[in-house]
């Protein structure tokens, strides 16, 4: 399910779709490639969350430190996660388009 919903945000942002249509387009785009997309979503989650988990659990400073760390970590990694989903979106919807502009 997560793989089929993963492109919903790019459809809303890049194609100005309403959430219902974006969900349908995301599901249709990922259909037949669910395993590969799921692998990318899970690998990104593990890379982002797995690297912060050891730090998160051993932070000194009471209850405020983990909350602050979580905020900072999420702020730093959200652009990476958005980029990953954008690359997947373009690879599936327009495979001939280069992901990096050649200039």
C-alpha cells in the first residue's frame, strides 16, 4: 500500500491534482512496479531513520532533547526524501526526461 501511495504528493504538487485523483494516478503509475518502488521507499526510510535511531535513544538532556533532535533531523532529511520520490515520479511518468538538468 505504501508503494502505491508514494507518488501521491508529487502528483499533487507537480500536476496540481486534487488528493483523490492524485491517489488514483499514483496507484496506476506504480502498478506493475510495486516491488521496486516499495524497495526504494523502504531503503530511504531505513537510511533516514536507521541512521538517527542510535543517536535518538542515547541523547542526554531529558524529554526535550529527543524532541529537538527529531525536529532538526526531520528538517535536514525531508528534502532528501522528497527528492527520492520526485526522481521515482519522473522515472515512471517520463523516463526519457533527465533527472539532472544537463545545462
